[in-house]
């Protein structure tokens, strides 16, 4: 039996699901550069938001409501706006920090809204390969609002037609609905436009604002900015967009791509910079691994199946492994990668976020803040990584099958003496009652023998196992293991012991397998589709909060500094191998065997 939920809930439905009920009284504090925040806060409390000369007009739907402006943070006089019960006319309230905002009643009921999506860095690979195709897939599935516009913004000179030509090369349709593919593509491309400008020019963003307004018309304008740009220009773009291209009467949100700094200090500085122009609820820090289907299913598997939740603790679980491997090197990205390395690129974000989701306590609800609160508790319960619990490696040139694969330092964009790791393995521990003493082993690497991302849960040995003699001395062969394969070829399977049919007593290790391609005919959406839709609808559950980011960097920053200060040389491993031998010694230190080493299926 299938239980179905709405495929693409509307923005209003999402907001109703995630926001508190209206209250009759609340406080607002905004600076002159943040007047747009009033619109966001007002709608959350059940106010209608209108347009006015001075910014946003705020009209309480319920005449009993009050709007209080707290003025400055240092004791300025408060202003209370009250609405008479009927036949009231617009009034004006002012304070030192918030001036000339007209307050008036709703005009003719709820107005139509539109969403303007601006992809900043539209000429880059991420935009071309992931963001535009994801937006088209959402349009193809009927998930985008009725009124929407997509703008590309970059320094490159390009016309609307040239942008559409560039985007059209990367668009594909769902395999089960190809009959109207060309028609849908044409409709989508007709909503795509381009504006060329500098990332640090407020005037250029003001010109963008004019173009956005032409398409938005008289509708309530909601704006989403996707920063598909290097992190060193995040703040320039956010400053210019917030001052010159923010919505006057709707919400404004910004999606920020990783990396979020190089360490705890630079990450905190970036957060402080963003919060000069944005409030936390407007910042959507994206980690596309949190949008993967199997990662999203992790909490469903655990919290909706009685068979798993009682086992999810140190009492039954011996170790947890989070494995990420790529079968290619840094081809084309050597210069960028050398600045960050595998620990920052994969471990500190993708793997630690999956670990937090896996290990968190049951949240009080499925609301974004409840889930993120539990993730933060996990991260704060972990001790910072120690050098003794980490192995780093770097791939070297290797010839196999007559083909020579270059080593990491053979890349011309990488310094010849670089010691940046392309592989890392680590053992982490969570110091709480549920997970005390259970090793969480991570490993991530490039130029390995296979491409995979998976979670492996190895359970404890059966005490007093009656069939121990059937397995010989290798008790690990009798261990139950739950494997969640995130990619590729998504699957969930449980390894169990089973009697081989026959007159004798011979045991076999078999898989109870949920193979997604065999079970479900529908194509699995790309992670960017889910995350873009969530950002449009204001659903923050799969995005990273600032305190989550601080806690994650707190685990890795001491290690990263020690590696760099001591100039730790990585262990070399051949391109296409299983990685450095040291990773196996690290696992053996905690009496663990990597689950991806043995024969798979």
C-alpha cells in the first residue's frame, strides 16, 4: 500500500505547515538596510503586505492585532501601531531606525504573487549542469508557481537568446513523460532572461531590479538569489542585492553554495558578513547531499519502522561507516581543490551532515527547527578530531590496462610539492548516552577503484551464537549489516544469515534488498530539484543553520590547523586503488573492518 502526499505543495501550504499561528502582538527590529525584513515578519504573523513609496505597507488582517516597532536595540522609544475597528485610513509610524512606512488596509483581498529566481554566476558549470536543469525539471513536473521568471546574472556579455541556447543544451525531460518535452522546454526557456553586470556593482543590481519589476508587474514579488559563485565574492553580491534588488513587498531569500569558509574563523566571518544584510531565515546554506533521496529517507527508515528504532544505539550497533569515493581525480579542478582538500570538500559538510541526521535523537516534530536542533546537539556532543584518529592520502600516477592515469601533482594547476590530501579516513565519537563508545568511521577519496556514497551500519555479534562453529573463527562474517547506498544505483539492503537449502547445515550470508530501480518505476529527482523547491517554499529542514555550521567547523578546525602547521605528508596511493593502507590500520585500531572491502553482491 502506498501512502501519498502532495507532490508539490504550494508556497502558502508550506508556510502554513512550518510557521506559528498568528499572534496579536509582536516586536520588529530592522535597520534601514533591512526594511524588507518587515514584509517577511509581517506575513509570518498573519499580516497582509502591500506596496508603498516608503517600502512595505503593513496591514493587519485582524483589527485587534498590534504592530510594535522596537526602535534601536539600545532603548529607543517603542512605536505601537493600532488599527481602528473599521473605516480606518493609512497612518504613518516612524522611529529612528524605521521611517516613513505607510500602514494601510488590504486592497481587494489577497494579491497574486510571483517568484523571480536569479542565478548569480549563470555562465558557470554548476549553473549550466545543475541549477538550470533542476529548475526546468521542477517546471516540467508542475512544481513551480504559476508566475515565475528565471534570470541569469554574470559578468559575461550575453543576450537572452544566447543564455537560452546555452541552457537548452543541458535540459532533459523525465523518462516517463517525454511526449511534450520540446513544448515544455520552449515554455521554460521563454521565461529565462539574462543581465550582465559586475558582482560588486550596486548600480548593476539596481538595473537588474528594474528588469525584475517589469516582469513582476503589480504582483507581490518574491525573490530568490542563487549564489553559484566563488565564496570570496559572496558578500559583494549579497550587499548589492540586498541594497538594490531586494523585494519591496514579498520575501527575499539567498541560497549560498559551499564552501562556507576554510575553518571556524573564516566561516564565522562569512556568517557575520551575511548577517549585515540578511537575517538567518533568509540564508539557505545548501549542501546538495542533504537533498539526496536516500539521505531524505534516512529519518523515514528509522522513525517510521518499529524494527529499527530500538536497535539504533550502542547496545546493538558496533560501528557506523560513512563512505564516499570517486573513481576520478581532480581533472580540471586541481587549482580550486588544492585550496581546500578532501576534508573540507567532503567530510566537513556532506559526511558530517549525514552523520548528524543518522545519530540525532527523535525530534519533537518534522518542523525544520526541531530537526536542526537535534542535529546541533549531536555535533556539540562530539569531541574534536585528533591527529591519531586520522589518515590522509594523495593519489599518484598509475598505469593499468595500458592506460596511464596522472597523479594529483601532475596537474599543472597544482603545485609540484603540494601535500593537500585527496583521501582521508577518520574515527569520530559521540559522547552521549545513545552512542558512547561507538566508532563512526568516515572515509572519502578521489581516484579510487569505484564511485559510491553509502552508510554502513554493522551490528554487534550475537552473544552465545549457537551457529558460531558454522562461521569458523571469522565472526565478522556472521555480523548483520544495514547498508544504505546513497549513490549510484540507490538501494537499502540488510545482510542476514540464512540456511542454504539442503540436508546439511550450511549457512550463507544473504541480502534483503530494496533496490530502488526495481521497486519504483519513477525516476529519482536530482538533489538540486528538491532543495530549490524547498527554498522557494521556505522549507529550511534540509539547509544548514549557522550554529550547525559553527559546530561542524569546531570538530575539524583543530585537525586542519595541525595538519598544515606540522606539514603532515599524505600517504601515496595508486590511482584506481582502494586508497592508502593506513586506512585499514585505523579501522583495525577500533576492531572494525571496512564494509566496502569484501565481495558485494
